[in-house]
C-alpha cells in the first residue's frame, strides 16, 4: 500500500532497489546508501518532539517546515506521527547558464543609476556557488569586506579550528565579517585560504554577485553592479558529500538562514536564486515552493528567481486528450544516454492507459491505471512506472516514468509513449523531461512545446520570476523559460532583464562574459534593493518590500519590440526599466 503522506517520487524511490536508485537521476537524491538514511523535507503542525525521537538529525525551519535525516526503516513510523502533514524528498538544482551562441557585448547596463540609489542600508543575498570574497568588487575602499556573513554549506565543520556551522544548522561553516577581514589581511593567498577556505570553483556565484552588487573596482571601474553599495549575505550551496550538487533541502536552509540574518541585522534583503529544476507540476504547489511563499511573508524581503533556460531544449510537450483517440508522443533518445525520466501531469478526473513502443518496434501495454509502481523491461531498458494520486496541495495527477539501463545505457532512437484515454473530462496533459543540463543534446521530444518551460521554483507565487532578453537587439532570448504556470496560468515571468553576453565580475579579478537567466535575475535583485533603499532606508515607503516591489517593477516595466499583448508568456510585463534609468 502506497503511503499517501509521502510524495509520489518518494514512494517510488522507497520501493526501488539500491541498483535502480543508483542508476536514476531522481530516485537517489537525498539517499545515503552506506547508512541507509534519507534526507527529507517535512511539513508539520505543532511541535517536533516525536520527530526528534525518531530522526537522526532535525533542522527546524520557519513556518513549520523542517529538514530531517532519518533511517529508511523508520520512515513508516515518521508518517504515522499526527503532527507530520506531508513528506517530500530533495530534488537536484541546476544553475541557469546558457551555453548558446555568442554575439557582440551589450552596453554596460549594470553601470546605470536610479535617483542616485546605490543599495545603501540594504542586504543583497547571493545563494549560489559561492563568491570570490577577495575580489575588489566585494570590498570597500579601505580593503575591508562588504560581506556581512557567509555560510559555506560544502565545508566540513571543525570545532578545533573554530569553523562551525551557523547556530541552529548542522552543516557547513559560517564566516563572520570579522573573520573575512582577518583573512583579507593575511600575508599570502595560501594563508588567506587557510583562514577562510571558501572558494567559488565555477565562478557562477561571483558573476551573479557582480551583476547584482559589484562595485566595479575589480574591472577598473568599468562594470559596476546595480546596487554597488549594498552589503552582502552569501550562502554557498552544496554538501561535503562526493555528489555535492545543490539540492532543494540546502536551498530551504539557505533561505531560512538569510531571512533570519536580515532580521538580526534589522535590514531589508533582496534574495537572488539563479537556479532551478524541471521536476513538479509547474504551478507552485510543491513543498519547496510553498515554503518560499510562506517565507516571503517573514521580514522585509524580496525573492528573485530565474525562469531557467529550458524553452528551446525540447524538454516539454503537451496536448489535449479526446475520447476514442490515442495520443502518440515521440521522444528521441540520443546514444549513450545513461538514464531518463519523464513526468506526465494531467487532471485526476481524466483516466488514461499507457503503452510504450521502443525504437525497435517492441510494444508494451496498454498498462492500466493502477495506483502505485509497476516495472517492465523492453530490450536493454527497464521502465519504472508510477501512477500517483493527488496530494493535499495539488488536485492534479502525476504519472512518473523512469527509464533505467539494464547495463550501461538505455536504448537509443525514437520511443513512443501512447496515451489511450478511457475517460475525458478536462483533457489537458503535459510532459516534462529533466533539465537540459543532464541530457545529451539530441535527447528531447520531436514535437516540443516551448510554453510552460519555467523552471521550479520560479513558478512560486510570491517570487519575482525573471526571464532574459538580449539588450543589444532588444529581443527575447529564445532559451528563456516561458509561462504561464500550469493549471492556474498565473503570469510568469513577471519581467525580463539582460541575459545575453553580459559582462560581469570574474573570479580572480577582471571581467567574464556570461549568458542565461542566471544572469538576468541579479539585475532585478539589484533593482529590488534600490527600491527598498528608496522606500525603507530613506523613509519614502516603509512597506516597499515583497509583493509591493513586484507591483512597482511590473508597473514600471517597458515593452519590448515584437509583442502586441502584455503581459505575455515570453517577457511578462516587459523589461526591468530601473536598470536603464540614468
């Protein structure tokens, strides 16, 4: 019997073998095979006393959410606790970097100013891959740091060296402003790294921070960020585990930490999230998205999230079920694809049976709609199929398909997924693949739909969702995730900002050129910081945060050429106008 207090993906993961989990992109996330333990997200009411008695580790977040670590054998007991309302497993997160064509460089839009606002008295929070904290872009004129506090989740704590996690959290190392300043005074870079060993290996977080808040000193004052006199809170996401990719559990703890610190410092905060994933119903109903919405009501904050780069990835398709007519979805799988999963989301009132046709023409099905997991083998590919139920937070049904290799790779070629409706009430269905970051270039739907390609959590209701455009041609960036949200069709993105060939801060100094909604988002984060400076810090509007900032940005957005209707699925209400005002 499937446990309805557990999300569908967790139910499937718990029923999978160790080998199946290891080969899957999604099923193993959050699982620690050596200890047979899971990291989980729970929503609860009341207190956590019974949870603490069962779990190995509990991190209590705001608004009755928690991140726990628990033995797999005790998850059933966890589900039996009345105070526990719902349980989800972590999901991977991917940075939103576009690896597409390069064009000529854009104007230095990050060097503009709005009413002489520079971010004074406002915090800009960068939750990302870390930051080059020694870079001149993030230091004051006297050489001291602009970073108020930094939490590197990927480092192992060491109490003997006074390298401890933040109070209330169990992972990583927190560095105060004073510790960073002492490291900056070190005689050598080796000594500096010994004192504060946090590094931005990929450079992603440094580039993001440079756009939102860099002061321009690292580029000889050529390329300053939008809020160059703001102070920074930095969280490097990750874990000390070998598979140290960022996960939703680390994101939730990072956001909890940032808001608590902003409250402690009594300063408004603009939070930047330049990552996401494609798993979920794309309508803001997962626990992570609900947590972000709940957290947005706590303290004076604004949360800006990129819409991702999935519009041109062929990772989404959709259609409408009709009575007595089967739907054939064609999926190309490139050679050497080690694993692949597909989500089908539809109305629970509609009923379908599913068949699979392999590239060799072998057919399995129709497979009846039996709630729970089923297994099939077609050639060298094992298929795990899970018919889910609606959750307390979502009326829709998910049908999850995981294609796992029997040996090394799943069968390449064109697969067909056939939907045979036995009852049609609403009819709409959508399919999503994993992020393009983890797929071969030739893998995708043959007839893709570029709409509803927002990444999660940009589909959360109370965030400012940011797409990308080319500031040289004033045209929409074809890779930028499109709206609207699924089911309720809320307007997303809210607006767009430059995301093609943006010049920004590089690790070690100098300038790098980047593309993607990862780098459009910090323009809006910086603009939000300027609005909060004008409203809260300067006393013009003490309530200028949260949804009110979104409203101001929407109202001030400027239309781009080529669109007659606003808002629309590509650019929302238009371009972020604040960064263009001098």
